[in-house]
C-alpha cells in the first residue's frame, strides 16, 4: 500500500462521497434500516453536501489515498455540542471496507487529531452509533473513553454514544 493523506478541497467532494457511501453500506448494513441507509448513501446528494461543507471552511476534510485510489476520509472541527465548548470534534472517519484493519483509519485519526491540535484543541470528542462495535473498539484501543453521554441519532433514531480523549495524553504518532 502506498498511503498518503491530503487536505481535501471542493474538487474532492466526489471522492469523499464515494468513500463515505461505500463505507456506510458496509459498516451499517446490519445497523441502519435498509431504506434509511439507501437514502443516506446517494452519492450525488452526498457530493453536494460535502461541496457545501468544504466551501464554508467550518469543517476540515482529509482524504486518504492508496496510490491514486481514494480509500478513506476524516473530517474534524470545533465541537458542535453545547456542553463541549473548547473541545475539538472528529465528525467522521471512514475507510473503504477493503482497507479495514490496514492502518488507514489509524493514520486518518492521527492526522485529524493533529489537525485539531493545530486549531488549538487539546481535548477531542466524537460520536458513534452505540451498536457499531467495530468503531467503538477502534476508538477505545486508540484511547478514547465513553463519557456516559447518549443521544438519539438525527439520521436514523438509533442511539449514539460520545467518546472523549485528552489529545495531550494521547500518543498519536505511534500505531496502536
């Protein structure tokens, strides 16, 4: 694998949409109802969303490539949670299924946390579906801890759980 990660531009919105839609179809097929999953994996609609998000500059996107093939994304920003002022947020991190367990997610998470540090955030939070055991294990292995906060997902009504990390205490430069 020839992995590299770059900041994404509006021109990369199609790649981001393709990676996210494919990843969602793999990761959530047994978690999110089929009709809801189909609605949220429309590549054209997702591309338009990412074009808008990238152009506003509120969210930062990273795109991972294996050579010339887009294989993963990470987005991060200041926390959107009212009770987490001063925290950074990993909004999304997804890789294509064939890259699961190959270090792409770890590289993207490291890069996202470094990006948040560059924005002045030393505390990081994220949300994941409570039923997404694979993601929860990944975040816990990295050092994130469930902080006890649960909310209903706006996308599908399923439970989401919040994880937090002190990025100063995290060893983000070494593979876990």
